[in-house]
C-alpha cells in the first residue's frame, strides 16, 4: 500500500465529502494490502471503516459487499453500510467505505481446546458459503484463517479484498494457502483454488505455526498430512482435494458430512470408555452434545437441499 498522510487516532472524527456522514474512530482493527480498517461509531452504532489509496480497488470491494448482500438467505461477507471520500488536511482525497462490524473470535483461537470434530464442522460451514460464492461466479482468493471469525458458532468472512471473478488471475493471496506456492495448480480463479485453501485451513488447525514448502513442496505436504493428529477421513478428503477429485465445494462438503455422521454414530472405544467414568465433566458432555447437534443440523439441511 502507498504511503498515506493519515493516521486515524482514537477519538478522531472524519466526515464524508459527498454523503456528509461523520464517523468517530475508536481503534485500529487491522491493515491489509490496499487499506486500513478501523472500528468506528456513527449515530450510536458500531461499524468497521476501511480507508485506502486506490479508488478503483476500493470500489471493487464495495461492489462485492453489495453483491453479497443480495444473495438470498445467505450472509457471506459483512453488510455494506456507506461509501464516500475523506479529504485530509493536505487536501488529498482518500476513498473509504463502512461495513458491518462482525464481533467474534478468530477461528484458531476459537478452536483451541475443542474436539477435532470442530475442524470438519468449520470446514463444512466454510464450504457451504463457498458454494454460494462459486455459483455467483467468484472465487474468494485470499482465503485464510486471518479472514475468518467465529461469531455465535458461525463462520463469518471479514475481508473480501481477494474475491476474484472466475477465469481471472488471483492477485491477492497468502502463500501458505496458495496452491501455486505448493505446486498444486495455477492462480486462476476457480472453485478448486478455494478448495485447496480450505484443506490448508484444516491443516493449520493442527499445525498452528504453519510450515514452509522446502525443496519438495508435494512431499512436505504429504508428510505433514500423514503425521497430522486428525481423524483419517479428514485426511482422505484433503488428499482427494489435492488430487483434483472435487470439482465443487458441494462435493467436498458432502464427503466431510458423511464422515462426520459415521464418526458420531460410532464413537471410538476411547470415547466410550471415557463416557463411563463418573469424573467426566459437564463441559465434556456439553461439547459432545453440541457437536452431535451441529452434525445433525448440517446433515439435515443438506438432505433438504438435495446436496447429498
């Protein structure tokens, strides 16, 4: 991102040049390749405000947020609120837009201490949302855990800057999740690009420090997958994805759902032994019940929509 002559501090207010709406800055939330995001207040409501230097790039993101809001029955990214320009003291104009502030917990932090079933549950939710995005003709592009929040046990996307129309080149990506980096395909925007990123998110849930590709990227991934402390059916789904067996998010999601249902129907011997112990905590039981309910819910929705 180009150097800016702005540095919004808590308590500062900025007014839109065209709409005239005033926003009070609370704090900085994050910084990306094409802008800085701040938490702000307007008329008593809390929002996220993104300001940048590239008007065309910012408008692409605004248009994407608007498209997301029109997807019937599905809330993909944050809701769009406002778009305008801000003029600095040096009379330089910067574009900004305002969107819903999604309150939640970063995905990896949410998963700490939870059962491995949550890896598949979150992947199923993510793939469900990707189905709708792909049907609209777009790839998410820069799909990574940093762009995912868990809000009320539901995954929410918080950055749509990498969303790219199918057929075009992915321009914004993070190496660890990029299939081109690992030698598993091009950076062409298509469903398979996002599906690969989902497998890397699943691996990151058990390898939170990530890892580099080394001299032999394929061997590195295969070795990490073989040693990954996760159920075998997760590994089979990940391996099938790397082999190009899935053409759509629906297909990959279907295999994960089937594996989850089998796993819940036939718990391991270790789980059964633990369940007989009187020392089992209420939180353990609650975790098991919550996972079972969520599995049943996702499976039921899939049947209703003819996904399986």
